[in-house]
C-alpha cells in the first residue's frame, strides 16, 4: 500500500480534514467475486460486522473466502472525516482505519467465529501498524454494532490476549469501539486481490490459535449442551444416541437426507452447530449424505479412527464432540477430491 507519512496517534476531531457531504466517487453495485450487492439493503436476516486489520486488500479477501459471508467491501471506519478518500485516509488526517465491511448469514457463521477469523488473520499486538504498513490507518480494530457483538469481541480479545502472551507476544492493542459510519473505498480497492491476484498483501497472522467459548457463540442458534450421559440419552432417540454418542453408523440408503436436494444448512443433531451447507452436497452413490467440504474448518474436528481394522478420518462436531461420520479422498476432483460421508441421524436440515 502507498502511504505518505507515519502517524503514531489518531488525529483529534478538531484537527481532522473536513471531508464532504457526499462520496467523491461511485461504488460498484456488485461484488466482483461473490456477485452479491456491495451496499445495503441486504436480504432479511443478514447481519454486518466491521473489522480493521491492516491493508484492506488482503483483509477483504480473507473474509470473502469465509463460508457464511454474504458480501464484503473495503472502506474506512473509526475516524472523523465524512466521506474520505484513500489519499486522505493514508495521510493520517481523517482518523480512519482501513476496514472491511462483512455482511454474513448468522445461520451459517456466528459473529464470534468471524472475530476468531479476524484475530488469527493478523498480528493484533503491533499498535499503529501491520507488517510494513505504518500509521493509524493500519491499526487493528473491531467496530461493533450492538452489545451482543461487543461482548463477543471483548470475550475473544481477553482469551486471545492470554494465548498470545503465552506464545511470547506482547499485549493486544486492538481497538474495540462502537461502530460509526462505514465509508466505502474507491472502486479500485474493492476486491483488489481478485482483480490483481499477484498484488500486495501485508496481512499475516501470528500462528497462535484464538480460543473460542460456548458463551461467545451468541450468534448461533445452538441448543443448550447436555452435561451428562443421562441428559444425552433423554435428548436423543436411541438411534441418534448410537450414532452421535457411540460413533455408530446407520444403514446405507436408510437415512432421511441421502437424496435430499433442499436448499439450506445442516446442523449437528446433538447441539445445533452448523456443520454443512446444501451447496456442497452431492449424490455420491455411497448410501449416506455426502458433501465436498464442511461449512468451516472450525465447525468440525477430524480424528484418526482405527476401529474395525481400518484407518479412517472421523468427523466430529467441534462444539459437542458428537460423531458425524467420516471423510474420504474419493470425492469429486473438481471440488477438492474429498467425500464427507455423514450420517443422516447426525444432522438436522434447516431449509432456506
């Protein structure tokens, strides 16, 4: 990114550039990758989040590649100058940070999961810089929309701060503040790394995993977690219990979702965690619902299963540790080559 002079302190409101009443440029109507609108109104149920993590070119790509995200846009947030330009923001005289607007479907990905993506995608301990990009425009920040987002952001920040310091990093410097206006960046910056695949990207994580907690997953419609085997038996049918809690397998071609083509998301039958999307479901002919991938790497856990004289990869729900099925390497090559073979009894389909 091009920048003029370094700034170590956010400019005071009275010293900020005056800006303008209207944007100085037009904003594209559609996302160049996702094909969705860049600006509201968004479909009913879609929520928004605003994150700043350094150069918005690489930051935006991270989020448009995240399952459950409806659209993204590069822009400016957290400052004083109305309708700033890129040059004004980089001067440090607007108070804005380069930021990304993320519109997401909370039925597919929670706000807390997006916060996890945010923290792991950059180094939030660097103050007024990110990598080689220096100045207040490149600071780490979360601009929350409501109290629920604030609590999720602060909870994740506290947990990650502890994890980072154990890993030898300094304290987190991320700004967590109420969300003000989000000003869209110029057309040139929108989905920049799609238009220029070899373009500059200064985003890089620490390699430290951001912990999550059940309380931070406020955006998901999870079922309360049973605390004992007795509660699991009361919640589940005997057939479900055998699959989810005893790693059993339903009979081939007997499951409810083997041939289902309805549009929606598949939740874990034990806790309601979103684990698969109908867009990745395909007819494999194996006798069980098959998917090319999970809805997110964070939604599931993969374990080595050496039972029955075979070595397989078991798929479990990352939230409640229930058995879902297995993943094999004989899936469609044009979709990554994997076949996620999942029991219908382990799933609940929520249609869209």
